[in-house]
């Protein structure tokens, strides 16, 4: 658990350093329609909707969800925010549309199977493999509600705002006095008083007792499903009740053994395929946008390697930590991932043989590189136990390897190899 926590912190730092948008690595996220299905199990009011996976399913779903004006809402299902303001690579503007039910299928033809780019998806965008045909709701007022884990109180905290429909950062800046924060003691759980306090903070005007039950239902979902986050934005008010008009749910991957049905919902098509492949071999990988692929054992050493590559005028193509006890199969998988990236023009292997001996590591590198067929410059730096024997194995391998004496030498040679 500590290793995964450190890995997550490292991922966040890497994204910040590289200027890339942090994606949903290692935390399970589910699509909107899946979240609605999960919330409904806890008695939470959600807009009626039908997921569709083929264009032929759109017509019947739209006929079922049409309102009195003959309209429906067609929502792209991707694991990234900003769908409404996104743009498809085929030119269609917007990933969420209100349209006549009779026009839904024609619109769906331009959305299903296409790629949607949003401010949170990255430049490559996300594939739209599912649409959610939802009923258009009459919402009187929009609010914000979330449950998160709070470090300061070492437990869940409820956050609410009587204004909603936009990011909580914007809400907090514009309406700081309207932000309501209520920490919950994880040992006793949410109380009736706390639920009602949140209802009052949200400014609910409909049945407040029923609204408090909705808040309690969201808390029970948070705890029982091992959530890292439950964010409902907007939490809307109709003429009669509260409704989770849109929600984002995140789940702790450490709880996968407790939630097998939940984790079966994982949509790998929304993730970087290299990161998916790395996860299957217990490798810690994050794709970046440079040209020098890195294979290192240890997160700290990997970060230092990337920094020195940058210092030497190069740019790392990835973060890849094979761990302190990597097997040959893992090294083979690591080489396959690195060589599958067309941006990679050279590979730098930086290994400190502490737990593992350098001669064992060197044999694994040579065998793996031969098996995969590395066609770019391969720079290897070894240090630690049996390092001389390891270097001898590399020297006599008959492979076109570039040996380096230390990390700075390795980075300089890697950059020079593609100059």
C-alpha cells in the first residue's frame, strides 16, 4: 500500500513537471452511466438513461427517454471532464447534445467510434465507445456536493456549495462563503445532524428530510464501495427532490480484492495501452513526450535519471520503474513497451544492483534485448553488487550496447546517440 501511495505521488509530480494533464492512472474510474447504476443501488435519485454501444440501439433508447417536447440528451462516455465543450476529431463540436429524439441516431453516427478531445483528455483525446441517452430533466437549481478523503482529519469530508454546475475551484473563488465542509468520523459514520447540516448548507428548498437521506446514501456509497471520491456536480433540485444530475466516482485500487464486480467495470480503452501493459507485469510506467526511453529500478533513481537527461539537453520519453527484484519476463515486457513508442530514439537503462546482483541484471538485459530486438541505441549503466561481472557480461554479449560509467555519463551518451 505504501509503495502504491508513493507511486501515485510520483505520478502526480511527473505530470506537474512535464506540464501534462494528470490522468486516471491506478485509480479506478467508471463512466457516467455506470456511476448512475451504482448510485441507484443506494437509493440516490439519478436521471433516467440508457447506455448504447451501437448506432442501431440509439433509436429505441431515444424513443424511451424522450420528454414531452420530443427531446433527449446524448452524452459521450469518456473518462475525462469537459465533454460538453470538447470537440471530436471529425469536426463535431461538443460531446453532449440536446436534440430531437428523431435526430439522435444521425447525431450518434458522428459520435460513436470517434475520438473526443477535451481540456482534460490530452491532445490525443479519448475514444467514444458508449453513448448515454438520457432524459432531459427540468432542474430548478444546481448545487455542488462531494465526499473526499481529508488528510488533516484522517477521514472523509463532505464539501457542499449552494452554487454548482462549474468547477469547485471557480465556486470557491467566487463564493467562498457558500462552501460548507463537514468532516466525518469514520468510526461512527455520518449522523442525522451532519446530513441535515449539509442540506441547510446547500440551501435545499424541497423536502429536507428526504434530501438528508440522499446525502446519507452518498456517504454509504463512499464507504461501502471503497471510494476515493464521490463528486456530484451538479447536485440538482427539481420541483420535488434532489437529483445527482452528473457524478464522478473514483475507487481505491487497493480495494480491488474486496470489489471484484466493481473493478470488472474498468475500461482499458480509456487508458494509455502502454500503461495497461505495464500494469499487467507490475511495472510502474508513465508515458511522456520525449525521445529517450528510460528503464530504471527505483522511483527515486528514475526521477534522477529523467532530471539528468533533461540537464544534458535531452527529453525523457517515459518514467519506468522495474522495481528492485525484476524478473527477466518483466525486463522483456519493459523493452517491448519502450520499443513500441515511435518517439523513442534511444533507450537508457540505469540499474543500481542492491537487492539484485548486477551480473543477474546484465544477463536479463542482454537476453531481453535479444528477444525483443532493440533497434535504437541502447545505453546501459550498472552500479552495485557484482558490477564488474555485470559489465563483462554486457561487453561480451555481442550486442551493440553503449556502456556508461556513471549516471551523468549515461545521460550524455544517450543524448549524443540521437544528436
